[in-house]
DNA sequence: CTGTTAGCGCGTTCAA
DNA sequence: TTGAACGCGCTAACAG
C-alpha cells in the first residue's frame, strides 16, 4: 500500500509538503496538483495507525456493554454510533457478557488499543475491581449505571423519579397491593428504582408489604420464578411493576404462558418500550427512557473531555423518562 | 503513559529483552522478574498502535451491517464478537443505516483505519459501487448476501432450500393458496428465497398465482400495506409465508391489529425466531437460521485469509436452516 | 539469552 | 513556502 513517501516521489515534492497538503495547510498550486495526481495514481490512503502514533490519537472510542443482543444496549449503541459520525470517529464495541472478569479484560484491551475515550455501561455498582482503570489518561463516561465511590462523568436517567411516577400512577388508579419486580440493589438502577417505589408508598401514607418486592437478575430469561411467587401470593397483588426491559419481558411471557389476562386479571406497568411491545395485546403502559439520547449525550461529554475541556468535571447528566399509556392498567374503584 | 523504554530503564535490561518478554519469548528468570516488577510499577500497557505500525497489523476487524438495532444483525455481531475473543481481536462496528452512500463511506473508513479484515452484510446485490474496495489488500468476507459479479469469500444460508422446505411444508398441510411476503429481487436473499417458493410450487405441479407474491422492503415497519392487500384478496390465501424477520414481524403486527386469528383464520409461516416470537400466541412456526454460526464462521474464514491462507479462495459457505414447529399452521383437509 | 540498532509511516521541527 | 531530519513506541535482525 502506497505511503506518503511514494506520493512524494511520484509528485517530486518532499514528504513534508505532502504531509502539509494532507493536513489542510496551504501548498503552492502547482504542488497541490502534482500531489493530487500522485495520490490518485497510487490510490494512496493515509495510514491512521502511523498518524495515531505521532499525534497520540486514534479517532476511535470504545464502548463496553453487558450484552450486544439486548435491545437496550443496541439502542444505546445506535445513539453513540450516530453521534460519532458527526465527529468522524469510529467505535469499537465490546460485550462484557455480564461477566466482571470480561469487563476488566475489555477495558484493558481498549486501553492497549489507545482509544481516545471509553463509554461503559457497568455490570454492577461495585467499583473496586474497575477503579484502577480510572486513571486520567483516557477519559471515561459511564452510562445507565453509576459506580460507588468513583466520581466520574456519567449519563443516567432519573431512576427514582421514573418508578416513583409509575407507582403513583398505579396508586391513583386505586392500586395499593403493587408487586414490584426489582433488580438487585447492588446494581445502580435496581437500587434507585426500588427507591422510587418505596418513596411513592411513603408519600401516599401506605405501608410497604415486603413480600411484594421480588429481587431478580436484570438478565434475559430471569425472573419467571419470582413472578410466579408474586402472582400466587395468598394476598395477591392487583398490579405489577417491572423495572427494566428484561423483567418486563419475563412478566409478559409468564402471564401469556399462564393465560393470565393483562389489564383484566391483573394490571401491569412495564419498563422500556421496544418493538416487541407493539405486538402484545393489550398495549402495555410503560416507562420510556430516552435511550438514543443517553448514547448521544455520552459521546458529547466524552468528546469534550478528549479535547481537554474538563470545565464541569465530573458531570452527571440525568435524563427524564416519560410514561407511555397503554391499556394494561385497570382502574380499581373502591367499594 | 509508560513505554517499553521506560520499562527497560527501570528493569535495567535492554529494550529488546522487554519486547521479547512481551511477545512470549523466553527470557532469563531474573530478568523476567525485574521486567514484571517494572511493568507493575509503571503500570505499563503495550501500545498496540506502535506495534501495529511495525507489524502491519491492527488486531482489529471491521463489520458493516445495515442496522445495529435489527436483531438479526445483533446476533450476527454476537457471533462475530465471541469468535473474535478466541483470537484476541477487537471489532469496529459500523452501521450503513441501509444507505449505499454510508456503506461506501464506512468501508473506506475501515480501510483507512487499516483493519486486518472486513465483514460486510451488503445492503443490496449491486456490486458496482462496492467493487473498487475489493482489492486484495484487505480480506473481505460477505455475510448473508452475495454480490453479483464479485467472487469473494462469503457465508450465507441455503436460502432457496429454506423457503422450498417451508412452502412444501405448507403444501403438505393442504395449502395451495400460499401468499408470500418476498423481499425485492435485487436483494440476494429476497431473490433466492422467492426461488424456493416457486420451486416448491413447480415440484408439486401447482400453478403460481402472481397476485399472491408481494414484494416489500426488508426493513422495519415495511410491508403492512402489502400484507393487507394479500389478506384482502378476493380469492384469499389460506396461508402466508414471511421471508425474513422484519416481514414476519409486520405480518404478526398486522394480524393482531386487525384481530385476525393466526392458525385459525389464516395459517402463518415465519422466518427467524427471536425473543419476540416467544410472547406471541399461538407459537409461530418459523424457519430458523444459525445466525450466531454465520458470524463465527465468517470470522474463521477471515482469520485464515489474514494469516495468508488462501487455499480454498473463494469460499462460499452455505449453512443449513431448520424448521421450528409451532401452532400457527392449520391443516386443511380436502373435502 | 541479550543488547544494539534500523526502520515501520507519519507529523513536526528547523533552516533555508 | 519547502525540504531534510528526527522521533513517536515498537519489532526484528544481527552480533555477541
């Protein structure tokens, strides 16, 4: 593959001149023409590797997500990718496959690759194992989940507010026995979202029944057993609140499998609204996160750090959620 | 950030020794210890950029897919990513967003980045615009779709066989008026899959009614109008065959929206089985592709090319599909 | 087994 | 404005 040296030979100008031309500096008209011809003739493409070695930039950022087949992560990546296009960066995608070990591995890999920045959606809130990667050499932005005892840039949603509003919504519809499929509290979003549920009960002067709280893994296929327990409680819940996409999915699956009529036998409040919910009937009332926005925002912050702008560091951006109303929640009129 | 030179200084051995240590060659026990200490002390990480400049390798491959929010592409990426882990490569993911322009752009970008190889799922079969990127400098493997007039490594499925078997299955169940939601024939998979449908009719000595063939875009949200036409034909089809995930999804959505009972009012044969079909009732009979396998296989071929093994070039690997039986197909007993 | 050194392709001085 | 020369961090070849 042709190098800058080959171009300088063919064009009969010096390497420096070619380099300057490539980087947008002014060169004499005659030389410009000669260089352009040589480039075309040799089909020269600049070697970003060599350039990166010199400029200490790779024009690449890395992202580490727990899964690449989870729609939440995919939309995150879509947001990141589309924003990256604006600044001409490319993206190395890494899946930590929900393994802390792999997460470490991948971050190390990205650092070796000298990416200009890293976006991480951490597996859990435990920062001890990850802490050492947070030297200031490469900027890192956290998404979706924060890490304990690390002050870092991050983009998350108003988690507590999201479930608070959802729970309040259910209470207003007359529900007091509301089951929640919560994540484990060592996961940032699990902890925060449970908090919103508890707050809503407190603000409404209602007592929380702990048997209505089920802790499940935020992973595909998890939670069926817990949902079963919830639904078969002696004193049954009249409504169930799921707190992320995976649990929403599991709830729907369980209820369909067991012929439980959503919105009739039991009310249901979901979390995250992907295609899938389009084809469930009745339509599901859900908390909707601005996922694409989260991705885009994280890139914007990261890019400022890459360019040395640490003015507002550390910045924790919290995005608002919305409620999308469907027909999965029945109003209970008190007798 | 510490360099190999710093390490050699601290460890009091030569640069060469450090380099050899890093690359797995044998160094004297004493030196090994000193080097390891120095590395830990300096928190040294090898600079892959510099290594790449020398070895002309980036240990990175690129993949270009039409979308990063389409489950088919996601599972493809999952397969690629997991296989890449075995050979310690990382992956630059690019979305062409179903735009030929962007597809060109992304390939060019990957070439500039000097990735060691590229995997492409082309948008359509038209190779003219893409042809010039197929110089032998960087190995390319096509997936899912072939390109006209380019001989290249590729991993696809037995497309014609897949729909042939599905159509035969329907015919055996007594269906003769089978509507097909086909892709446009300028897309490799669209063309091949339609062929299977036609072949099955011919082999069964049945006449194909062209009004039962609808051509739709293989993209999210497409096809609702065509499905409507199909279902509202004067002489209605008794069964419908979708030919990819997007059209399967659209069919299900249309039927649910219009309260058409799948497996009762009309039989339905889907294509690709993601989570989503888990929560549709009745369960859908589908053609199942070995998607993860396609991804893994493409990496295996690519890796051999990267290592200079062009023995069986060009290799077009065709993987088999299976039929997953659900309850969406009714048997018609002739009166 | 180790130290020394050239050079990968490029950007960037410094003189001219 | 341009050309020559150095160095980014690393590998590989050679001599020891």
